[in-house]
């Protein structure tokens, strides 16, 4: 296993302490959950950078990296809906897109193809990270930033999801081996 893939696996492992801290009592635990989420999120950028810089981009990494993102964001959505007054409907929209794109990716990879992250998908990931981080911090859910980040996240989430499916449908050669 190369270093970028090990970092990706580490991001998956960090989901457990994130969840434990998220459900612990007190603002200190909430800040701890935020810090773990932040470290895991930053590792997403580090592993990709190292893979590209050192020529270690692999099919395994291209598959595992977005899966790790989905696990982290999915865990965070559960926490936000359960503990931070995050709207369930918004969590379901985000989760449905993530599941749909991951199923598309699995289908393409099984067929020997690739579905690398698009620029819009990278923007979506960054927006989701900012939104989740904002909602994780222990302040009032009436904060206008909550709703601004949620709106931006929903737009980029739906935009990038639609883009993946349109690309796979219109130009299958781009996702072929």
C-alpha cells in the first residue's frame, strides 16, 4: 500500500473517533469532533496531492478516496441531523447523490473503466466539508451561515451528481478503460 492510499485508509478510520466525540456531551467534545473532522478532511487534499506529485495515482486510490469522503460526510450528516437540527430532507438529498454516484462508480470500475473526480465534484467536496464543519461548531442553528453553506452545498452536490451521470451517458469513452 502506498502512502496516499494509507492516508485514505486513515481517513476512514477517523470516522470512529469523529462519531464518538460527536455523541459525547459538552462543547469540548463538539470542538473535538470538529477537529477530527477537519484533520480527516485535510487528509483528503494531502493524499491526492501526494499521489499526483509522486506518481502514485492508482485505481485503488481513485476508488477508495471518494468512498472515504462519502463515509466521512455520511457519518457527519447522521450526526448533524441527529444532534444539530440539520434538515433531514437536505441530508437525504446529499446522501442520495453520494450513494448514486458511488454505485455508478462501482459499475464503471467493475467494467474496467474509471470515473475520476471532476472539477465540480472537487468543489462539491470542499463545499460539503465547509458546510459540515460550520454546522458541527457549537453555535446556534439560527446562524445565517448554516443556511448559506447548506444552499451552496445542495447546489454543488446536485450539479456534480448530474454531471457524472450526464458524462457517463453522453460520453462513455471518457469512463472506459
